[in-house]
C-alpha cells in the first residue's frame, strides 16, 4: 500500500468568469485524506461556500483554475486512461438527488450491470449477480425486491440506498457524498448515516461528507472543515470545532442549529 495520502487537495482555486465578472468559488483550498485509518471528513458551509465545486473538482467534473488533486501522490489531471479508471473505481460518489442519476427507461439492475461491465468485476452472470446481491445486503436491500423495478417505482430513500450499494459494489477507498441525506426524511436519514458509519468501520471506506447540516456532521464526522466564500476558515476534530468554534463564521453557522428543549412549549391557541 502506498505511503502517500489517499487523496490530497493542494491549493485548489477555481475562478469563474462571465461577462467580464470574476467569481472565486474556491480560494487556495488544501486538504489531506489519509490512506488509513478510514475517516469521515466533513466539508461544511452554507450554499455558495464552494462545497460542491470542491467535490466536482475531486470527481473530475470541473477543472481547477490552479492547484492540484492528487491520488496516492499522482496528479489526477495527468493520469492516463487506465490509471484514471483505477481512480474512478477507488473514488466513488453519492449525490444529493437520488433520482437524477438514474435513466428512467432502464430497470435498476442496469445501474449495477453497467458498473460490473465497465470495471470488469465479474466473469459470469452468476458472479455479477452475487456481487450485486452482496452490495444490496450492505444497505439492507434484496435484489428480488428492487432490481426489476424502474426508478420511479422506488422511494427517494430506496434510490439513495441503491446509490450507496452501487458505490460499494466497486469496493472504493473513498466515497464523496454530496448532501446525501438532504432529500430524505428523518428516519431514512438516520439509516443512511448509519450505513456510512458501518462502511467506514467494517469496510475501511473513507467519506468526504459534503453538507450544510452540522447536526449530522456532529453525529458521524471525524474531522470537519468549515468552508466560507471558497476558503477553509476552520478545521479540526468535529466535536471540538462544533462545541468550541473559534472563527466568527463558524460561530454564526453553529448558532443557527436548532437545539431541542423539552421545557420550551409551543404557543398554541384555540383553532379558529
């Protein structure tokens, strides 16, 4: 196993130019994710802070204006086709909208069959089915229940869990999870976060958890980076940063988290 970090972001800067105006989405962001042990690193901030631009750069969806994304010490931007395919296998993604990633014309099994074929994971249909079933079990699902259905026949929570299963199928070392629980209800949110924890602890898969929700970051995050206007303004142990924020923006962000208090009663009056 390489002595280099699993993933390293070096001085990542992204500037958009439109109609003569320049907008800096990322400003000299640096970040290191170790090869071991597996960790959940949170990138937190409000909308427009640069979170999604950072994840897009890591996944190769956008090109940096300056800086580098390194995978095991190698610049991702300079990888040849074969090495980039290895990177694609080791660094997977889960997105906010679990419906937008599906082709509505295909059954769910197509998502898994395509991944098996693309990365040469199996030499027979039986082996491919076994791998798919194993991935589904990890997220608490069974092939007989979902593989022959179309995306619209499943709930948002089911579609999101299927995306986690599809990512796990490739046995990645890192999953970039961009707001993976923001579009599901509270019970499913807890289930998906629990799956992330189990994948970290039992399978050695690290996560880069992109979110604006500091309460979920507090639940599962090992390290946290607070992003503000494209720059990391505070980083460290998740509980330490959230319990004792030092930067003014971090303090404002954390103070906005609602704290449940059973002694506070809602003001209610007679129905009119």
